[in-house]
């Protein structure tokens, strides 16, 4: 039986500026639902990321219907769940937990969220060679999405070589040998130079977030022939996007991914069909209201 009252939340680090509560609650209001979306910030609580299991158990015991999970807990949460949806299992990352009959089931709506956003925002972008910076939870999702969109080859760059190598191996098993490779950050200049005109950069690290401002690498590594896609959406215009746009790069901010992953999460939490066009308009308005959208 479909309910009309829901309690959900978001677990992560530095999530105070998150637009998720307003995004979910606005759509719920339009559908006549009572819907409370709470922020559970591990920084505010003073607990380490490894405490995510305790927080998931507490939320389930307190009657939450579900949780969104963000950096740095998307992978750490997995051992504490009772089951995984196939896509979350393939990714090794969870961004949505649904409580069903006392069980905690992990899902991942980042893949479909990024794919939908990219197809809408950069429909003609060349995908022969894609360089992705970041191999964490968001990185696994967007790499899967990029290859699903038809990328010829994705090279994953991460400061932790074992992490990028593991992701590349997983991608090759899923999509076929040679579709993915891993590299260390010192190879970024060469990789970006070779992608010029035939590909672009996907940025999937926390750098640029409100709590982690700055550029993830020296600005001179960007070229006008690259497109730049950002996962961060708090703020919408990161320093990376601002720098890329000034150089003439086609750019994609994180708003679309945030909206489309929220659409899928709302559906999982409530069993109701949200209006994606309205939620896209919501995130643009909400981001503009806090001065992050030009």
C-alpha cells in the first residue's frame, strides 16, 4: 500500500549546502505528500566515515524510509546493507538505501543520473578518448555511465593507483577489454593533450565543492578542444568549469546529474513517479537562489 508520509535523509561530509532536501520536498509537496528530508553530516556529528553503518542502523530503527549516501561513504556503506540492486553491486558503490521490511537495500542512481544529464547537456560531445579524474564512489558511477553512452576508451586517473586500477579492471570486465585504463596524476598533461578534439574530461573528485574549493590540477592543462563535465553541484559553477569555459571548453555542470539521480531516488523511496522536468527546473531555481547559477 502506498503511504503519504515519508522520512528520508542524506549521510555525508560537508553536506550543509546540499539542495537535496528542498529538491525532494518540493516534488513531494506537489504530489500531496508529507515528506521530511534530514541532513546527517558526519562532520557536524564529529564521527568518522566508517560510522556510516551505525547511522544506517539507527535510521532504520528510527523509522526512516530511506537514505541517500554521498562522499565519503558510498563504498563504506556496502558491508552494512542486507542486499544490493544489480547496478549498485556492479559498481561497488551505493548512493541510495531503501528500508524494506526491516532490510536495508542499496541502489545507485548516479549512473542513470549522469547519463541523462550528459545526453541532455553535451549531446554532440566526442567520446573517442575520455579522461576521468577520480575513482571513488561517484567516479565508478560516472565511468559506467560514460561507457554506456558509447565512449571509446576511458582512462581513470586517481591519486591512489590501486583504486583507479581496480575500477579500470572492473570496467573492462563489464564493457570489454581495452575500454578502460588507469593512470597516475603525473600523466594528466599527456592524457589531456591526446584527448584534445576527440574527447574530454570528467571530474569526479570532491575538489571544487563548497567545503573543498580550488582546481584539481593546474589550469594550463586544459585546452579549448576538450569538453569538461563536472560531478560537483555545490556550487554549480566550480573553479574548474569557470576556467574551462574561459578557455572555450564546452562544459556541463553537476545540476543535471543531481536532479536526475534525485528523480530516481524519489521513485525508489516513494514508489511514485516524479516529474523530472519540474525537478530540473527546481534545481536551477534553488541554485540560483543561493547565487551559484549565472
